[in-house]
C-alpha cells in the first residue's frame, strides 16, 4: 500500500515539475517575442513574417529562373520542402549563439536554466518557421505550383526529426559559444559551408551512387528526404534511414543536455 502511494506521489511530483517547466518555457517564449519584436506595428507577427519573406522569396526566385520540373519533380515544391527545414535549422543555430549570455540575468530565477532558455528560443524559431512554411505551401497549392502532400505521416515524421535535430544542435552550439569565442566567430562561415550537406536543394537519388552514403550521414539530409517522400510519394525516390535518424538525434540531444548542464560556469552575466 505504501509502495503504491509512493509511486502515486512520485508521479504527481514529476507531473507538477514537468508542467512548471512548460510554463517557464512559455513565459520565456513570450519574453523573447516582446524583446525581439516589441509591441508596436505588427509586433509578434514578425515571427511568421520573417520566415515567410525568406521562404516565399526563394521559392518565387527559383520558380522564375529554373525549369518548372527537375528530375520529374516540380521546382516550387522542391524549394519549399528544402528551404523551410533549412531556414528552421539556420535560425535555430543563429539564435543559439551567446543565447545564455544575453539571458544570463534570468538564471537568478531557480526555475530558469540554460536548457529552458535554449528550448524557448528554438521552440520559437521552429513554430514560426513551420507556420510560415505552411502558409507558403498553401499559397503555392492554391496557385497551382504544387500539389498537397501524398503521405502526411512521413511528412510529419521528417519534420519531427528535423525539429529535434535543430533543437539539439542549438543546445550544443549555444553551450560551445559560451565556452569558446572561436565558435561565435566561425559560425557564419560554418553555416554557409554546410549548405551542400543539408539536402535542401538536391536529393540523394540525384547524386552518383558512390557519394550517396556520405550525404546520408547528415541528419538534415535524411530528414529532408523523409519530408520530400511525404510530399511527392514514391516518385521522389527518397533515401533515408529512420533507425539512424533516431540514433543520431538521441546522441545529439544527450550531448546537448550534457553541455547545457555544464555551461553555467562559463556564462558571463552582464
């Protein structure tokens, strides 16, 4: 009887702690919106406006200057299914640099930790990019430049894996940027040099067979291949490994949590 009561009490305590952390993350997201975009003009709508301008602008440009189809797939859909995940990753990475230093004063509150800070920043970027991508895709479907997704389950799975990947890399680079100024300096170069390995503007099946294995080592490539199979169905000839995606994302998340737990002594509170 006591064992049952102890288990029930532990469950209630865990549930309360989890709910408390969710409220902290929500409060940090709202604070980030007000700090970044203010309360005037369209304010928080820039959470959507900025990714929409990027995604729609690139989609319109590529649709105008490139052939309507490439390897049998519509160009507009190729760009949207690649550039939305790319924007999500780059925004999460960009907002992670020195994220703890800029929010260091909040760490005096016991419930606020480096983990909640970076989860709030990444969550804001992921939600904004996904909503922007949805609006751009709906506009393209309405105008006849792309068709609705064929496999929603695979599309959602790829997006879920990619959101976890973006969060994990944000946690890692947020911690490393506090530990070394070199990370902050080279981040811009790194994000540009990594573009060919994101899978945003190409597919694994378009490459020579001997290079495909190397591309699939990138979690971003596997995620975007899943997204494109969800969009195009079997016509996309996608290549991915769900077991590898699960394993590498789990490893990156564990590494991210570990670094976030050890980064406090490196944070310079202004």
